[in-house]
């Protein structure tokens, strides 16, 4: 597979202002649009002096939102690392710039939450943001970590289907987070030939029964197969890029729920 975090120095390219503008302008536009949308969705309530959210920090969604806070800067770091390298910035600088950009945006959201009466600044969320941006850097320094990557998947819950949530990303009963393990590359070399590169193993987490009382909710843990799409045929650069980013999503696969009770799934969405 193409190892995430593999950022060898690139001395064959030079900085291209036009390409950098193609990256920078939509990024700035996306920031502005994101600010407007979040103002209308999350921050339209009363603005209050900056405050911290200690009481509810780990109660909300049983802490499942922390996985999302990790996942977003983790994904953004990879996207922008590649975009900055395409702009002619060397790979190591691209990695750190991308991680900084992802963390900067998440920090802006956390600080803005601090002025919201409904939310408040969350140290738990911010810690997850930092770890998500830092993980690709750790993968670069410790190559073995490139075999452990993070995914997300969605399967509409009954609450979402009933209209209780307007956006599926706000429904943590519809959201699952996965740690996918590249078994093939972790095996000793003499055993790799007998193990298919297409099949990874994933450990998943979800929550349920958050409504009406989140304190009555339950964590769920899964063990699942996972498809290493980068092992599929096709060596064109654009195709390799598509396969690479599709690997950030956990596609349906056979699974077993291990907690709070055992249940088998022919395909777990």
C-alpha cells in the first residue's frame, strides 16, 4: 500500500505560485463558508464571555465525538500535505504546514465554541484535535505506525431516519470510527506471500441509546474485516490517489460486535 506519512524529501520540484494559489484560494473560501454555516448551525445562540466546558466534556455522546475531532485534522493533514507538495513545497515542510493548518482550523472552532453559551471550550476536543494532527507526523517518524490508520463510516440510525437529526454527522449513533490494521505489511516477509494484501483487520467503536438520556447510552466495540483498496489493480497516479483516499472510509465488511453483547454481521455498515 502507499504508506501514509511517507514523506521523503523531494528535491526535483520547485515552488509554483499558480498551483499554490489554486490550493490557497478555495481553502480561504472554504474557511469563510464554513464560518457562515457553523454560525447558522452551532453558534446562532447567545454569545457569552469565553468559558470552558468541564462538566459536559466527556458526557456528550459518551465521548464518541473525540474520535471525530481526531479524524478531521488527521484527514486534512494528508489532503493538504499532498496539495502543498503538488505546489512544489518539499515533502517535510508540506507535512508540517498541513498539520498546522488542520490544527489551526480546529483550534478556531474550539475557541469559537468557548464564546457559545451552549458549548464552551473543550479540553477533550482540543486534545483530540492535537493528536489527530500529530499522528501523520508520528507516522513519518515511526514507520511502523503507517500500518495503523483511521477510518469513519456512517449507517443511518432510526433517530436520523425519523428526522431527529438534520445532519448525519451530528448523529453519533449513525457514526462509527475504526482503527484499521494492515496485517499483510506487519507479517514477517516469509509469511506475506500467503496473506492477501486486500484484507485488513479493523477495530470499530460506536454508541447507541443516547436519546433521551445520554447517561443511559452504551459503547459498542466491533472487530471487522476491512478492505485495503490500495491493493486493487491500477497504477495510474490519479487512480492510486483515489484508492488512497477511499481508504479513509470503512466500507461494509463482515464483522462481530464484541461489546456490550456479541452479535455477528454478514456486512457491518
